[in-house]
């Protein structure tokens, strides 16, 4: 039971931090709330979170397949290095940008908000490798096993972490909007540092073997 709590909060935190920087999903959640009402924004956020659950589930089984085939463990670890390095550079570059960025939004109606949320979330192709790499790290740390309750906890935590951020954007965007640049810059530095830590752990794992 204890390892499930650790797994939940570790995955929740990773999902939360990955969704914090202003981007396509959270800015559209805010737009839906401002233009169509908060309920519409929540429905959109539920659509996003549902797709995140599906992507996290797929990521778990990709990780499981790789770990059940020892000959490809090195490939997984090297892929994780590439992914973490990319995210570290990406978030650092985003943090260094000083100009105010404009985010693309889409028109939403209450009828199709859920569908639009799932569609936009599905367009983010980096979600699956991100959660697959996290799952591999949690497995190495002993926080997750490839069992039903562990997988369910991982998937649910990923969805909850994402939904929490979208919920904050839906209800508090007006207050956050004036501080968007500073908020985004600081969160991107934190994410860049987190990716570097995960990168170092993975490198140590490779050399240790």
C-alpha cells in the first residue's frame, strides 16, 4: 500500500509539472472557460485527462515489453537519455525566451468540448515516450510493478496531475494571466532541472550495469 502512495504522488507530481507551462492544452482550457463558461472548460479538461490516461496506459505496456525483453533494456535506457536531454534543452530554451508568447487556441462549443480535449491531447506525440521513460525510472526505483493495481495507480495519477493544472487554468486564469511570463519561465527552469536529474540517474544506471 505504501508503494502505491509513493507511486501516485511521484507520477502526479511529474504530470502536474509537465502540464504547468502555458501551452496548447491549458490555454485552450482557459479559453473555453472564459468564452463558454467554466463548465465547458472542465468538460474540455476531462477530455484531455481521458486521453492522457490512454497514453499513459500505452506507455506502461511499451515499458513492460521492453523490460520483459532484456536484450532491449539498453535501447530503452539510451532512448530515455535522448528524451530527457531533449526535454531539458527544450524547457531551458523556453525559459530563456523573454518575449511574451502567444498561444494558438481553437474555437470550442459545449457540445464538442470533450472531443476537442481528447483530440488536442492526442496530437501531443511526446506524451507516450515521456510516461514510458517515467515508468521505466519508477520501475527501477521499485515504486511500480507491472501489476494491475500499480498500472491503474500510475495511469490515474497521470490523469489527475494533468487535470489539476487544467482546473487551475479554468478557474484562475484571469489572475494568472498577468503573471504568465514569469510563471512560465520559472516552471520551465524547474522542469529543465528535473529532466537533468533524470538524465543523470539514467546515465548512472547505464554505467552501473
